[in-house]
């Protein structure tokens, strides 16, 4: 193999480390701890390694959010590194105290709290360009590039995992070797997920000063929106509104299971609305989509409220029902806001969702955990 390949690979890794030193150390530590925990899964130390890998994963996202925020504010590199180290130390210290000593005995609230907090930090990354008083166009361009980079990095990491797994299987079959299959394959997956994928994403994070699309709007993305995302949104709208018509004919109260298709519709519909935002001024289908999406979502948030009332009255509040109720509130507020002011700043979408996520986990007596505990 050409030595230029290895030079290019090492140079790429070095440039990513120079640009994001603290996040790179955090994510590589997560990867090493995870692989080591699988290797010694029967040892008491494995539980400790797994615990710290989860903590370091949280520190990775938090440090990256702080790093990107500092970049948006054009701070010097020493200040960026210090801020990233400070956020990492805060996450490591606080989560070490909050995490259960034995993950196997952890309550469901721990899992909910961890993943919702992780999602909230990702929303913080999406909003990081606002720290530099950037306009909506810059925020959109940054997140589009980040979204595309995440997608293709996921594809490349998956291809690497499949290729290495098939190579390992070929060695076993051709040479008659006995390898601990489950453990090795899982460790390869951990390597692809917690080392290769994040490094690829970090290597493609755009500079806020260079976000212009070189060749206009990406054609593959236009095709995906026009012929995949929008038909899916139309299909879900048809199903849900047909069910609402059935409710009107049969005079039956809506089923609580309705929350799932409304949630899927909200995710796909909102993501398609964000990605097609620049096309709303020039493309007829995009203009029509933006005009009617939130008008059609607003009644669904009210129906979702009604559907949840049955479950709440019969079984009380649980964490899942709290999240569904929070989704209904968010959907109602966002739909109403975009109907009243169609040109509202793009940051309101992830920003409002970020507030709901943080409040549901850290809202004290009004949060998801305390409320569901009192109810049950």
C-alpha cells in the first residue's frame, strides 16, 4: 500500500487533534474503556470501565459544545482549551457523583436522564454558532454541513465495521482458527462507533466563516426531501387524519398509541422543514410545504393531548407519558409560533426543544422523574 495513504491518514488525525484536542482525548478514552470492559467482562473492573466510558462519552459532547461555542466567539486557542478542560472536569466530577455505583442496579430514571441530557448537549452543538451573533442563514448552513458529515461518517464507519467483520470471519473459516466471535465483533463495532465515526465527524466540522455552498443546494438532498421525506410526511398525515375522522364517526376517545405516529411525523416533518428552508423562496413544493406543515401539525398536538388524557386518568403519570406530554406542548407552541410568524428565527426549533429536554430531567419536582414517582 502506498505510503502516502498512511501519511494522509496520520496527517488527518493530527489535524483533528490539533483543532479539537480535548474532545478527541475524551472520545478515544471512551473507546478504549469500552473495548477494555468487553475484554474483561467477567472481572469486577469491567463495571468501573463501563461506567467511566459513559461518563467520558458525555464529557466528549459537552467539551465539543464548549469548543464550538468558543470558536463562534473567536476566542484564542488557549482559552478554548481551558474552557473545554473546565467543562470536561465539571462533567467528570458531577456525573461521577450522580452515576450509580452499579449500573446493573440503576433505576430507569438513570437511563432516561443520561440519554436525554446527551440529546440536549447535541442540541447545544447545533446552536453553538449563535454564540457569535450569527444570523439564521449561518446557523442553517452549519447544521446542514454537520448533518451531511454525520450521515456520511456513519456510512463509512458502518462499511469499515462490515469489512473488518467479514475479514475476521474469512480468517476463521480459511485457517480454521477459533476466535471469540461475539467479543471480537463487538469490539470492532465499538472501535468503528467510538473512534472512527467521531473522528470523521470532527474532521468535517465546518468553519463558521466558510459556509457558502460551493455548487448551490445539494441535488441528492433535494431528491431525498422531494421524493422520500415529503411523501413520508404526507403518508403519516393521511393516516393520522383518517384516524381522527374515524374518531369523529365512531365518537370514540383517541388511543394513547397515537403518540408514536405523531412523534415520527413531528421528527420527519420538522427535519424536512429545516433542510428545505432555503428552497421555500424559489421552489413551489417547498413553499407549499412550509405554508401548510405547521397548520396541519397544530390540530394534531391537541388530539395528542386528548389521547394522553385517557392514559393519565387511568394509569397516572409515567416518564414515557411525561415525554409524550412534553412533545404535545412543544408541538403546539412551535406550530402556533410558525403560523403567527412564518419567518421566526431558525434557532427557536432546537432552542425550545433544548429547554424542554433540560426541564424534563432537571426540573426538580416538576420534572419527569419526580412527577412520575409521585403519580405512581
